[in-house]
C-alpha cells in the first residue's frame, strides 16, 4: 500500500511507525535479506569463485543492482566474469534478471577466458537497462563497457553485441557516468611513454549511444587531464560524476612523489574542455590532508548537493598500514568550504582508534537535509580486521550523534568460516534507508556479494527543511 506524504507527516507527528523510524538510525534493518544482509555467491560454470560488489544503483522501483566480478580463488584455473546482481527491494535475488538474479558477462569473447576483471561500476541507462564498466588485465590491459537490457542480457543495439572492448598497453580503468541522452562518459588512465620519465594522466572520453566514440567531445572524443605535481607526474583516475548542469567532475590522486599524493579533482564542460570557472581558471584543484601518519591522499567518491557544493570522499594516511577515512567539501568554484569542519576537510575512523586503522571511503550518498552518508572499509576495534564502515556527517562537518550513537558504525558481513568483509558503495533507497554493498568472506579468500540495509530517520527532501512542499516526495512505501 502506498500513502501520500501528507499522511506520513501526520503519522510522523503522532509517532506512528514509519519505515525505519522505529529503529535507531545506523542499525541493520532486519526486514532486509537475512538479519539485514543479503549474501549472493556467484559461481562460474558451477565452480566456486570469489566475488565482490564494487558499485550499486537503485532503480525507481526499488530493485538494487550490484556490479562486481567473479574471480579465481588462489591457484584455481578457469573463466572469470563481469557480474551484475539484481535484488528485489526486500533483498531476495530478482528472478526476472539474468539467471536467478545474476548476469555473468564475458568481457573478452574470443580471447583469454581467464581475463581478470576489477573495479566494476554500474550506471542505470536512461530508458531502461544498465551499463557495466570493468578494468581488465587482458594482454594488453584495458577496459570493457557493456550495456545490458532490463532483463540482464547484452543489448545488441550498443556496439553490435553490447560491448565496447578497449585493450592497450597504456590504459587502465577508472569509472563511468551516463548522460541523459544515453551517451556514456569513460574515465581512465593513460600512460604517455613519450616523455622521460613515464607520465600517467587521466583521460575522460565520451561514447555515442550506439557505442562508437563521440568525436564532438574534447579533442576528437577525449580530454586529457594532468596535474603534474612532482617528478613522477603520475595522475590516477578513480571517479567521474555528471553534475546536474551537464558539467563533468573527474577525481583521483595526483602524485608529487612515491609517498606523497593529493586529492585531485578537475571539472570539464559538456563540450569536453577544462572548465575555466573552476579551480582558479585552469579547471583543476588539488587538496592535501598530510596527516602525521603519512601524505598519501586519494579521492574515491564524489557527490554534488543542491547548492552546487562538491563532496569528495577517500583516504588519507600512508596508503599501506595507517589510514583514515577522509572527506572534503568544496564550494562550486572549487575553493575549500570553511563551513565544513572549519577548513573544508575532515578525517575520522569508522571504529578503531585514530592512527590504528586502515579506513577508506569508497562511496558517498547525500541526504537532502545537508547530511552525508559515507561508506567504505573499516577496521574493527582491535585494529585486526576489515569490516563494512558507515558514517553520517552533519552539514558543519561533525559526526552525527543521532546515527549509531556517535556518527559511525562498523560491522562484519563475513559468513561461514570467513572473517573479512569490505564495503565498497552506498546509496539511499526512496524511503531514506541506507544500502551498502561490498563483499564478505564465506571462507578464507572466498568472498560473496553482500548488500546490507541500515535504518535511517531521513524521510523528507529539501523542500521540507526549506519550508516548501515543492520538492517533497509524493509517495513513499
């Protein structure tokens, strides 16, 4: 049964039960999957594989799409695959998608059957279906962009067989975004071996809705973004985001030396040019946290709020043993926002004491009330394990004490004899509940796709807080 928002407002004021309202924000939602978690193990040809979800998208009908890979375990041999898993809103596999909710995609048909796929991304396709994007270690390395139908099969209207396969020794994968006209944007790494030393740069390119290169974008279809902070001159592509105004944000890290790198962010116009209104005129911004534990800073997640402010999530530390979750907020022109944590930057641990953790933010989800939900890899309280980590930060940059007691929570999604899990992406359901996906071990080195749903007290869109009903959601479950 669906009820209008005014009825929900009255029910809320009367303290009646709403979805998630009876439970503390940040606790697992027991109505989802089993005890708040849905675990999907993906074999290939009936043989066990290790799986992890790297990204998530929630459809308008509430179904949850996870993207990731199905990889060999240890010394095993055999095929590996790009994977999409679709769940019903309650956490059960969707029988109308792929095979029992799973689509397995060969990203290298006719080539090596054990091509390894990494950093899988998913974007919903306007009008139906979805895009999958994976890096590959085929010889040579490269990436695969696949378009699937709503039923989980390859869409032959895209590039003839549903796949664009790019293999070149100087390429590495980053991320994708999709324009409303179904033209995908691809962010990747380009290793320019002409200078000495080698010079790695970010590139963003655009494909036509039919899969071919869009030569009207940038310089014949792509734009090179280089930061050149130090002698290494290597820039690493991690995340791309399409702003509501059509401009494109690309982020990652820019190296100053082997042990020193900064958040790197650039904005590109819809035509593919660096945006002169961003970053002091050159379209680029770098940010450093430079903690006592190390100078390795890397952006892994982006979001833009309704005021045009840019949120960046990632990692700050030494890149190996001691790291903290890191968030920065920029004003629309790229300047640090002093209204967030005083200088626009915040670091924290999901669970373990500071300087005793290996925490990272991989995903951000913005609430319409100014708060942001961050998710990623957490270290348990003893500092010895990897768990899902989720935090909610208030608009001023302080942890939200109404969420899990202190603003952060960490929990393990491993099952069976496994012990390790890691959160990789986050999204908000239509009713405000928080969906986090990643992987959890079922046995040592053998992971499965995991989606977890957490309770939240967020219901209304910006219009409610701003005293207007114009932007309220009309219906919620």
